[in-house]
């Protein structure tokens, strides 16, 4: 396995969260683990303390696209009425990462 570690800013509509990111490579497969290093908020409400959210991705380029698996876990503050928004926010992060990897694959294919 090859690996790489860095800090990655993940901009959202409301803020720019910072993650410690670990990438591991084996052949064309990529595993990514991201852990938040900054407090995450919903509007003004603190939702996730630093180090309390993790996103794990497994990406395998295939001939006809990507095999992509993503899961996130977080220890969050509970506020009545925000549970749906929290779940959608975490799902949207994974969806954004899928879109980014898909765009990178498409750009790479077009360059060849």
C-alpha cells in the first residue's frame, strides 16, 4: 500500500471545514479517510466537535465508471428539528466526493 496524509479544506455553502485526510493506494484502488479538525456548525449551532466526524471512501476505477462506497459517522449535538438536515448534510458530503472523483476520472480519460 502507498499512503499519503495531508489537511484538506472541504468548502460547503456555509463554511470551509478542515479535515485530516489519509489516502491509501493499492493498484488503482483508493481508500480515503477524512476526520474533521475544525468545529462544524449548522448556521450558528455547533454540531460536531473536532475529531468527532469521519468519512471513509473506497474508490475503484472500472472500465465503465467508478465503484464507489462511502460512509460517514459522527458524534453530533442533537437539536429537535435538525436531524433530517444533519443526515442530508453528511450524505451531501459523500455525494460531493463522488462527483469530484468522477470528474477527475473523466478528465483523466479525456487527456489520454
